[in-house]
């Protein structure tokens, strides 16, 4: 591969892994060894936002503004919008906008891009505005492309633009008035994946329908409950008309059923306060009673429907783990008292939360820093040295949660301490050096 092609590959978002992965180290090394490259190619100049060079190329040959070339056979605007520099080097931000304007004024299409045949689960159009709004989250470039006719209703842009807590580019898209209802519904659902209360509130205030059934088969409320969003997010959706009784097109479960299965006593109470009947049957009714720590309801159901208790015991590893993940210690207590095995396996795990298959409830509580629940599970005899499908013990996960987890508000060694007191083995556990609280427990 020649130096120019190597440069353009390294300067562009990776195509064999996540588009937001990687650094500028490789491309900077290539550029340092070949500083003349940007002056030899409009594609390289565009990827670096060298507006002076791009202006020179266009003045010498106007067709160069739309010419395809380089290792991916993209036009200059595509290399610009999918440049790693656009995302990683904000000091070039104004230059990227100036360079893009030069290309657009010279005839480049704001709807340029490429068709990614290897995209999963199916081939997908990767548009320039997806690069600007969905990868780089660059508001000014997004605004420029919209002003030149970019259509943001491909499947990638609404899906990926919400993947940040900086909502400036997302707001440009919404306020353009160009997004169709399906795109807006996707954005609201994806904000639930990010637990972004501010972003969700913004979209709801702009009139996005929380009952919109997205192409994934879920509404935003379904997703908020599947992803264990905060009560504040659930209530914001309810305040804007979300219907928890609406069944999912994917699996037929209502928001009420999802909340019951995941032990969300707070959400069930919020539904009831707003007049939504928590009217469930069979196992879901029993799980709702357990979630709400409703002793009378549990007793009534168990006496009237003993077969439901048998069903719970047979499949109890999943609700036990999901109750534990939400820190519903009282609900975990109720499940165990009904006969669910404290060591029951969560066979499927939960990839979203990084929970491996064959975990048990203690793995989940330790990883998600549900310290009170972890301590209770230990007290009830949960195996402290069990390994999940990735070979990790609850102690390994509890340590990892202290230093490398999303729930920074719960980064306490409390679960580590409880596990060590219970005799958990430290074999194979990587304790972070210099983490004083954990070091003190080991001394």
C-alpha cells in the first residue's frame, strides 16, 4: 500500500470495528514521515481540513471537488465527514466547516457517503451527515450539511446521533424539522440506552411521542425499563403520555410486565400513582408482588396458583439476577423465600450491562455495585467463588466495578469487603495498585 492510501485509511474512521474507536497515533506517524501528502491529494487535504489546499485544488480543477479516489474510492467530502480528526481534534473544528463549505459550494453533494456492505445485521448507507452528527457529533458541520440539503432520515444518523451527552448536533437535527416520526422515535429510544435525562426531556418537550413503536419493536418507555433507566426518566415519559400498558411488538410485553420482571418497584408505584392498573397474571403478577414486597399479595397468589410458584422456581435465575441488578433487596428476599435457589444461573446474561451468560445474582449485584443486595445474597448463602461464562468471580467483578464501571456514584469497596469477609478467593483477581481502600482490606 502506498503512503497516501495508508494515510487515508488511518485518517478515516475504522471500517472493521466501531467507527468511534482508535486514535490519531498511526495517522500522525504517517504524516510525520510524509508531510507532503496533503498537498498531493484533495482527499488527504479534506481529511485534514486543510482549507487552503482544498481551495487550491478546486481552483485548478473544479471537478476535483467531487472526484472519487483513495483506498475507499470516496469523494473529498466523505473523507472529511468520516475523518478521525473531525471527532478527535476539535482545534480544527472551524477549518472542517470552512473546508466542507468550499466543497459544497463547488458542487459536492451533502447526501454523499458510501454503502457499507459489511454492516451488521444488514448492509447500510453511511451518509456524510451520519459522519458529522452520529460519529463526530459536530453541530456546526451538521448545520452546514442540513443547510445544503442533507437528509438525516437514513437508519444510521438517528440511531447514532444520540450516543453522547453533548446534544448540540442532535438538537440541530431535531430543530431542522426534517426528521420523520420514525427517526425521532429512534432518537428517544436510543437516549434511553444512554440514560440521558436531559436529552430525553429535550426530545419529549419537542413533542417526540414516547408511544411510537420503533423499528426495533419497542417504544422508548419499553427501552427505558429494559435498560433500567432512573425513575426520573420513567416519570418524564409518563408525564408526556407514555402508556405502560402498551405491548411491545417484539415480545408482546407491556412496560408494566417489564417493570415487574426486572424488580422495578419504583416504576410500578409510578404507574399506579398515575392511574395505570398494575393488572398482571400468572408469573408476572407474582413477580410484581415480590418487587413491591407485597406479602399479602404473594401469599394470595401462592395459595391460589401453586403452579406459578413452581414456574418461578424453575426459571428463577433470571428474575433473581434482574432484581439484584436493580438493587431490590426486599424483592430478592421474597424470591428466595418462595424457593428460588440463591445460586440459580442467569443463563443468557445481559450484554447491555456486560453481564456474562451463566452469571448468578451475586455476580450481577457485585458488578452493578448493588452493595446491600450483594451483602444479603452472601448472607443467604450465595456461592462467593462461582464463575460466570467468562471465568469471572463476584469478587473480580466487585473490584472491577470500583474502578471501571459506568455507575461512578456507587464506586465503593463495600461489596469487595463483604466478599472478602465471606472467604472469597483472590486467585486471579486483579486488584488495582494504589486503590487505598481495597489495599487496606487486603492488608
